[in-house]
């Protein structure tokens, strides 16, 4: 019985090469079809591992799980977009505005 065994933190969970390639393909498509996309690295939490969040100038966004911040930075570099750490910059207002507009639209339906 191992009551005191530590669980592996979600942020250190391995992400398969196939999953990384699938995420990168999705992110490439997002960048190719939107204007002014920026990347934000979200740190791991108790429930979710590190994620890479892409936000367009319209506020539209998408996120994908990544192995760690190093991989996220490399993916952003591969995409040719600026990358920020959400712990230091916070989320841009345009993302909150986009979410609020979607909520209002959903209430009208």
C-alpha cells in the first residue's frame, strides 16, 4: 500500500509525437486563417497540463495541450508568431470581449 506516493503533476505528462503533430497542424490552420495571431503559454494546473493558447486580433482563440513551456515556445517559433507567458502578461482584453460576445449571442437563442 502506498499512501504517500506522489502523483505526477499534470504539467509533466508526456505528449505523444502524434498528438504534438496533430496540435501543430490545428494551430497552423488557425494562424493561416486569422490575422495577427499571438501565442500565450498557460502553465499547468492540478487538472490540466501546459497549454498553448492562440489569440487572433478579433479575440477568437484556440488552445491545445503541449508537453511543457519549452515545446510551446518551439511551436510558436515554428508558426512564426510572438509568444507570451500568461503569468506575466495576463489574457488580452480582446479575448474576454470575444467570449462575452459569444455568451450574449448564446443567450439570445
